[in-house]
């Protein structure tokens, strides 16, 4: 497999990696909050947007590709945060299988 050239100087976004934490709500369910588990530099690349109509209103989904240094603790349900912006991690991969970087496909959560 070919090596992927990536300039780490392009990692200009300071992101927090957050994991979901469930707290019982006393009625058999749970409330989900997020706790920060790491902070690092990354590169955010906008990929596209999807417009859908739901209940008569336009709903937009923004997708991003986020490059970060390799880590082996990513799990489904985690998200990345940059200030007030939150990016749900949908999938991730090691672009050249060398253990240098990860590319995460994320959807920006709207508030």
C-alpha cells in the first residue's frame, strides 16, 4: 500500500475527544452526557452537506473529514468538539495502514 503524504502543519484545529457517559434517570432509562478524555491538534476538512425535509422544515447535515494522529481508543458513539461545535464520529480508518494518522468521517451536530 502506498504511503499517504500528509503535512502535520495543517493540524490547526484544537479538538477534544469526548466519550458518552450514561447516568440512570431513575425510571429505567438513562441520560447521556459526554466527558472529555483527550485533547489534540487535528485538521478539519468540510466534505459536503445534505438537505432533507422533515416535518415541513429543512434539515441540513454537514459532513467533515477530520485528520488526527493515530490512536487506538476510538469507539462508536464518541465525538469530537471544537468550542461549541460537536462532530459525531461515524467511521474512521488508517489511510495507509502504517499507524501514523486516522481519518474520521464525521457529521456536525446541529443545535
